[in-house]
C-alpha cells in the first residue's frame, strides 16, 4: 500500500508540475510578446509613448529577461511571476490600455474551422 501510494504520488506530482510549468511559460510568453510589440513601437517612433511609459517598458523587459524560466526549482519563481504581473499592469496603465492575461483554458469558446 505504502509503496503504491508513493509511486502514485510521484506520478501525480510530475503531472501537476508539468501542467503548472506550462501555464507559467504560456503567461511569460504572452508578456514577452506584449513587450516585443511595445519595444518595436518605441523603436519605430520614440515619441509614440511618454518617457515614463518608455522607462516602464524597458524595466518590464529587464524583468522578463531575468525571469528564471530555465530554473523550475527556483523557490522564488511564483514571487517573481507576481512581480512581472504587477509591472505588466503598471505598463498597461501607463500606456492607457486595459488588458490582462487570460489563459485559453477557461470557459471560452475554442476556435474551429
């Protein structure tokens, strides 16, 4: 009984860890895409956003680059993710946008062809 429970616990833990890691990677990918678009806008037209917004975009990019995506055992990864979320909200507010990350696994209709 005990060995079977340990084996099942290991399998369940691996599955949950894999799913959670995928969710985090998907969210960071979304933020990276937003940063890429904003950075491109600034590169094409430096005056398209305020100086404060440009500094926020730059700080957001630095935060994304320092995110420990390659170290899943980092104990601070969730705290760091919360900091990235906060910076994203700040930049979005500075840009006058209203947006937040929503994963596609909710009750949203799926795309079909």
